[in-house]
C-alpha cells in the first residue's frame, strides 16, 4: 500500500471565516491524506473586534512588511510534506501580519523549500497586491506556487466596505434591513468544496502544472478589471502613508497618532470617491485598451510572478 500524501495547512483566521473555508475545501480530503494544521499565533494577539484607531494604526507595518512576531511553530520545520496550503487574508492590500511573519521566518524557509504550495484566500475583494508579495516570498523560499483559490465578498465594492468595517469594529457580521451579511457569502463557502477534487487528483498524479487551469475552470479566481485599477492606486497611497506615519514612531506610538488620524479621514473619502472613479476609468480603459486590461486580468488569475 502506498503511503497517504501529507498536507501541511498553515493558516491564520481572526474571526474563523478563513478556517471555515479551509475546512470546507479540505473536507473530502480528510480520508485521502494526512493533514497537519499549523495555526499562526501572534505573540501579542490582534484583538477582535478592532478599536478603530488600532485598526488604522496597523496599516503602516502591514504595508511595509514589518509584522508583529508570531509564536514558534509546532510543526518540525524539517518534516516532509507533499503539499503546503497557505491560507491567508490580505490586510491593507498586503499579506496579513501573521502571514508575513511566517513567510519571513527561518522555519518557513525550511518548510517551503522545494515544496508545491497552494494559496487559499478569504477576503473582501482586494487581494492582488497581497498575492504578488506572497509570490515573492515563496519564490525567495524556493517554493513552487501551483494553485490559487480566492473567495471574495461578491457584494458591490462599497457595500462590502461598509459591512466589513461594521464587522471589524463592532463584531457584527449579520445582515441589517439595508445591508447583506459581511464577509464571503455563505453559499460561496459551502460551494468551495468543489476545489477538493482537483487537489486530490494532483496529489496522486503530481501533474502540478495542470492544477491552476482546472481551478480557474471551476471559478477559483473571479476578478473585476476595475479592482485592478483601484488596488494600484490604493497601494501607492498606502506606501506613501506608511512611510509618513512610521517616521514618527512604531505601532501605537502617541507621536504618530495625529498622522494616523489624518490618513484615516482621507482614506474613507478617498475610497468613496476613488471607487466610482475607478469603475468609470476601467470602462474607458476597457473600451480603449481592452487587450491590455484583459491581459492584466489573465496575469492576476495565474500563479506566475512577473
Ligand atoms: C486590518 C484588516 C485589513 C483588511 N484589509 C483588507 C484588504 O486590503 N483587502 C481585502 O480584500 N480584505 C481586507 N480585510 C478583510 C480580511 O481579508 C478578511 O476577509 C477578514 O478579516 C476575515 O478574515 P479572518 O478569516 O481572519 O477572520 C481586512 C481585514 C482586516 C482585519
């Protein structure tokens, strides 16, 4: 009898949403593979629901890739795994701090070297830049990104923004009279079980290159062109503000709170103005330079790093 393949799942999930996605996708694999779970635990936890100022104050170090430390991993970094699943979420268009702390660690370098990796995301809808950063980390570790699955909140962008902020600041995920529930739609979580079959197959035949096209076929990555433009503008602004704020001190430093408040005000105005503008620009760009924007969509649906 051949040995069961071994999967390592590395994840962080503050509200449990991403862990539910992980459990749904991997459900059918439970009796086909040995699955080891490694939950990333920040030494000083990120408290949920968030205090508003703390939430915004978390942006600079997230964007600059200077994360709060995580506790040592339970798994032996020299243990062999046939596949690593990195389940993570974007924070401020960047990998969440616990994810970045893991990817920067010596243990990750040892665990990931030469390994096939599938990234699995549960987020609002802005994940492109975070995934580019993760692709870079994986490349540096000598890992092979073989698949990417992204579950997003499919509500209109501004609706998803309002509901996610209510969720993060008040802990209220449920629908109101006017608003849908926050986060990834329940139906989409339940239907993510469909990704198990191609993962099971690739664990058997090891045809890693065949995986992402199959996942795409199953709708693993849906992507609206206007979000490419919005993210591009957003990350440029975040980079500027990260440097400006962190020049006054580290996370929580009283000296930088004035700057955090300034960016906090401008961010919300920026988003509510930029989001409709990006939509109009993308319609224009699609009309004028359709090929280029569609190439961008194709690139972001893929797993290669340019
Ligand atoms: C500090 C913070 C920043 C976030 N920034 C983004 C973002 O840039 N893009 C996005 O799509 N979702 C963003 N989200 C939503 C998360 O990606 C995620 O969907 C949500 O926090 C639930 O994840 P959980 O599994 O950790 O509970 C953010 C959440 C937090 C807490």
